């Protein structure tokens, strides 16, 4: 589990955090915060270096787009979903939780 400040997350700009050795990409979209695995399922590059467009993160290398709500790829070349993690917000505090049985 990790807590971050909502105000520190810039809308439309992904942020990489590390939770217990796991890299996670955070994305603020309006008043919501999403957390997904930071590696593109196609090329193993950091999604936090990509772009946020609405509820999607786009990989900078080959242009695969992933839905931040479900982790599902929207475009090729990626065909495999990325992990999605639970977030909750209490005022300015955003909590990101990883499952206990993650790989």
C-alpha cells in the first residue's frame, strides 16, 4: 500500500511510483486517480513515460493504448491486458493497494 497526495498528481501526466518493489503507473483524470502496472504488455517499456488521453494510457514506443479502468488494450500491437490496482481517495490522500497474491 502507498499513499500519495492528490494535489501532487498532474492531470494528464502519468507518474511512476514503486510499491514494495512493483512499479506502478498513476494517472489523474479529472477528480479520479487510476493505478495500473507500469510495463506495456507488448514491449516491456514504462507506461509512465507515455501519454494520458481521457481514460487511456498510450505507450510511447509503439502506440498501444490501455484502458485505465480495466487494463484492457484498445489498440495493437498489445493484445494482453495490464494489471489494474485499487485506488481510494480521502480528501488530498490517495491510497493505492496491490493485491497480496500478486506475482
